[in-house]
């Protein structure tokens, strides 16, 4: 007889439940976030458990890895796709687990992607680099705004990076303003150093990869961007069509229609924001290519700035999907934009 197990994970505890083929509860209990305790709960039923369903929460790495290391098959639940009936009057951790078990029994459990542990830390480090780059940009803009607001002095990005204490003393004699400018300048130096350290570590650790090499053959994609796209995508084989890849990348409009009328929208946050950022960066960087720039300018007149960039990002995402999916795919920039030049 097959049994079904699920774990509802929280920050300081978890709730686990096991049910049978008739949805009858075999055992259900709240447990501490401790792998030994969870294993002791599951192990008497291990031979009859096809899998253990766990919710994809912010702190779930240790649980998924721990279960896999102890020989359990893990199903990562796509949380936003398996909500219970919204009219329920009472809902708790136990009902959540029983619902997950029922969907397992019916073989309709929506699943997420359990990212391989071997490359997960590198992917997360690239995500941290992106966060640092965004924060650094905010400080650059703040420093630029201060100089324009107080002294009407426009500085380029390069000049701001090389701003020294002596330069600041020449700009203003106001002690408080000098302190502000010096603080921003020191932060820029700090973030720049940390970002370069991360990039150096990543380039040293990551070996040559044929898929990444093919991605870099596309103009506008450098080493960091190509590795970001590759690592955030994971196993490209899980996308059986490019439309699913575009949806995962946040490049598909979330809209519900009925009788040709808009009736609402879905979860717009249900996407990989890091892939969306990467394709947005590529759309901007590609404007240095004359053919792409002409195509973008035509879109700009018809669609506006935001939609023009989104369409351009979507176009490159399709090419990137085919590049990763098919080793024999050859990207020809002239063919891609020849009808729009």
C-alpha cells in the first residue's frame, strides 16, 4: 500500500503528515526543524513512501538536501499553484499537508524545480553580486544627485568612481556636505571591491562550458551574463516549449480574458526575477548593435519605451532558449533583424 507524506515548513518548526490511499491520516505531528527528528518520523513508513512533498520556502535548502541524503525522493511543491478552495472557513498546517498528500495521490501535485546542490551556491553568489551591483548604482545616483543639487556639478560615472577626499575638499567647505560625499565615495569603493572579488572567484571556479560558450557567441552577452542565464535556467530540458521558458523568465503578460474582455490577472511575481533582470540587461546592451538599435527605434515609436525593451528582451530570450536547447542551433543576427532594419 502506498502512503503519502508532506512537510509544511516554517522558520522555527515544521508540520508533517502521512496519509493512506483513502486520505486517512496515519500520523501527523509538529516537529522541530531538525533532520534527525524528521527522519525518525518518516523512517517507519519509508518503504511505502514514493516521495515526500515539501513546500518551496525561503529556508528549505537544508530540508530538501537532508531528505535526499537519507534516501527519500523529494517533490518540491509549486506553492502558488496548489491553493486550496478559497471558501474554506478553517485552514491550518494540518489541512495544508493533507491537501498536498491528496494531490500526490491524485497525481496532480504542481511541482517546482529542485535545483542541483552542486551549482546552487555559485548561482546564489551571482544573485548576491546582482544585489550589490544594484545597491552600488543607487549610491552612484545619490552621490550624483548631491553634487548636482548643492554645487551644480555634473560628474560622469567614471569621475564619481575616482572621487578622492582631496577632490571633495575642493568641491565644498561645508563639513556636513563633505561628510555625505565622502560616505558615498567610500561606499562605492567598498562595493566595487566586493563585486570584483566575487567576479574573480566565479571566473576561477567555473570551468569552460559548451552551452555558455554558445551563449557568448551572441553579441551583448559577456561571461557574467551568460553564466547568470545558464545557472538560473538550470535544466533547460524541463521546458518543452519556448513559451514556458518565456513565462518562467517573466516575459509573458499576466492577463485573464473572457469574451475578449480583460477579467483580471494572475500572479505577476510568479517568475524568475533574476532571469528577467538578465534579459533586461541584454536588451539594453544590445542597443550598441546597429541592426538591433534600428529595430528597437521602430518599436519605440509604436509601443513606447517599456514595451519596446520587453519585446526586444523576449526576442533574445527565444534565441537563447534555442541556443541552450539545441547544440546545433546557429544564431544569425542578420536573419533575426533583417526584416526590421
